[in-house]
C-alpha cells in the first residue's frame, strides 16, 4: 500500500499522452503530493516499429527517446512522495529502458528503487512462422515476410500487476493496451479479480479517460469562441481519483491550466471508440453504453457505469513493415495571383515527373491553405488566399526515386513560375502497420527486476 491509499481511493496521474508530450505537467503531478501512481502512455501504432529499427542498429536502444529526460525530471519528486511510475516507454526494449532508469535513479542518489521490465509482447518469431492474414487488407502475412520489422501484441494488465505485487516502484513495458496501463494499479491496489468483467469494464473507462493526458483537461477540446479553455500554455494533466468500485473523479492539479468538465470527459470517452458496447481490450470487452458523466464541482467530474463481458481468445498484434519511401518538396507563393502561380507550379512538377520517368505508386499535389485537407470542393467556396504553399508528395520503391520528387520542386526557384520561395525537401522510409489477431497463449507477459 502506498502512502496515499488510506482514504480508500487511488489517485492516478497521466504524465504523457504520446511519445513527445510535455514534461512539465508530469513534474507538476509528481510534486503534487497526493498521487499514488504516475502513468506515461507513450506508444502510438507506428512508434514501436520505429523503436525496433533503433534496437536493430544498437541493442541498447529501442526505448522512448525522452525516457531519460522524463525520468530525471520526475524521479526525485515521485520517489520522495511515494509515487509509483508505470509506462510503456520501454517500447521495443523494456529491459534496456529499465536498466537505463535504474542508472538514472542511482545517479540522482535515489537508493533502493525497484525497477521492473515487463516483456512478452514481442511476437515477431510467432507471426513470421504463422499462416495468418492481415485484418485490414486480408492479405497473407507471408507475402510481407521480407519487409516485416516488428510484431508486437497488445498485452493486458497482468504483467504490470505482477510487478507491482512484487514491490516494483517503476514498471516499464513494451506494447500494452493504453487503458491497461491504468487498470493495472487499480487491480493491484483493490485486489480485483481478473475475471470481474464489469469492474474491469469500468477500469477501462478510467484508463480511456486518462490515457491521452491533456486531451481530457481541455487541450484537444479547445476551439476559440466555441469551446474556450483557459491558460493552455500551462495545461495541467489529469488525475483520476478512483474508488474501490471503479468509479472515478477526473480532476487536475489546482491552479494548473485547462479545465475538466462533463464536455471534455464526454469527448475523450468517445475518442477512437468504434463500438461503445464492445470496446475490445486484452483484459475485457468493455461496454461504455451506460456510462454516466456528472459534474461534482469545478474541475471535478464523476464518471460511473462502465461494464464489461469476458475478454476474447485473441490479442491484437501490430505488425510493422517497410512500405517504400516518401519523397516530398514544398515551396511558397505569396501576393496577388498566388494561387494561380501555385497551380502552375503543380502542373509543371506533374509534367516534369512524367518527362523524367520518376517511378511512383502514389502522388499528391496539394495547395496548403486551399485544398490539402478537404480537396478542391471545399477550397473553391472561399476567397483566394494571399499566400499559399505548394506540396508535392510521392511514394516510391527506392530512396533514389523519392529524392527526385523534392529536387523537381526545388527547380521551380529559377524555372518558374515567379516568386517562389522557402523550398524544403525530404526523403524518408515508410513504416506501415497492419494488424493480425493472435491466440493469446502465444503472448505471455513476464517481468524481471534490474539492479538499481
């Protein structure tokens, strides 16, 4: 039992909603003094494939690039205040992440910090031997074997629960379902059964509300003049005050920026939910259809009513593979006739790519500020902008072909039309992701401690 559990509530803070998130709000949470757990959710769909590539280049890498900065910032206050840390910053290399964190703790003079790594999500070998088909395209995985770089199953809470039960102060994982990062400390603290489906459904509600950090405190919610949110530059990240029945009050550190309202909570509740009655998670099939959201006070919103049914027999696995290269070039035009000159620039590049034989499987010709997001129909109803940016992007089979796309945009400087400036060009390898469903017995979580 941690220092703050005597009230019968567990207080969980969300320290990050994605890999590159701000660090200061997490420090604010660690220094708050009334937190039991601080959870950092830092893995997007493609992030772990990129991390796997980093690990192949250097076996000691493959974890979140901001792990050291985050740990140096939050560990002193967290350890001083009895806050346990959980994160998927381990990415493709949880063990190396745990070892690095232990080194950081030691360098900060923090003794007896127990750091655990949860593994078992890397199922590349199993997937490469399988006869599975991708869920999105229906194609056989076997057809992609020479391009696959990663295959990671979405684990549930069990490995983290076991590590916490063994006394871990810090638990670092690879791929774990986002809500499970938050459900795990609740299962541990309250002694919930792993087949208590309704309670685990409500725990999934808690995790889903907190997993994106500043989104639920008004960040992604903000829309000036429509949904005004105060002091976004000082946005505070959320705290979930969870009771033994799974009900939660979403709040934030007093005085921090942003706000927590029923509307911010409802928007986050609906975020990325395909079917609110059957939200498939590794721990439970959650049902959000009876959730009740009620404001208790300023920046305090109570959420109840999550339910669940038994989990499925399979786990989702994200399979990352190399899918060619992207070449891009951009140039700006401004002043009278900017759009006409920009359209001419696109026509020139389109013809040049054909004349010079650049081989592409996809091409986009965009005018940023006119049609890049919603196409020509949306752009045609508005007044001509004073400035516009041309963007040409193409997918190719080789880096050499991709480079030629940006080069053709650059030649617009002197080959017309008039007044182009600010050229940028880039080439990058594409990592694509598709999913397979793997019988869950092929992904068994385990944890191990590293020496601090």
